[in-house]
């Protein structure tokens, strides 16, 4: 998946067949779901990230500083290995968000 797809509710997300690292948005409650165990079934495949607000303000999340990985170039991030599934990073110019699926970095940006 190269973008963040939106689904009506958790039931729709539970019915998906994702791969580790897929990221989706639940429209009903504005929560993000990250696939961390594609081998599981239903909603157990997903880790839910909810916000205390009714509407998620993505600008309030500082991906550059709220993570253990220092922002780097695409090549530098691609060379990183051994992280937990769901580890995220932001490239140094802020144009792409990366999520580690256990073996590769999935890129989420406006160009894919």
C-alpha cells in the first residue's frame, strides 16, 4: 500500500487482508490502524492508535522528534534494519513517512 486508505469503521478494517506495515484510517473515530501481525485474523492483525480528540490533528504529532530514529535521507532510512514492526521514521526534508514492517521500510508520501 502506498497511501493511507480510509475505511468506514473497525468492522471494515477487520475484513481486510493486509501485509505488515499497512496503515489505514478508521473514518468513524479518526483512529489509525497499523498492521503488525498479518498472520492473525480479524482486528487482531492491527494495532490501533487513537487520539483523545474527535478529529485527529496530524500536525500535533512531531514525527521528527517523537521517535528514536533521527530523520535521514531515503537511502539512510532504507539501510536501517532490525527494528520492531511499526517503527516509524521521517525523511530529512519531511516529505515522506516510513513504517518498518520487520524487513523493509514502507513509504507513505504524496508522490506514491
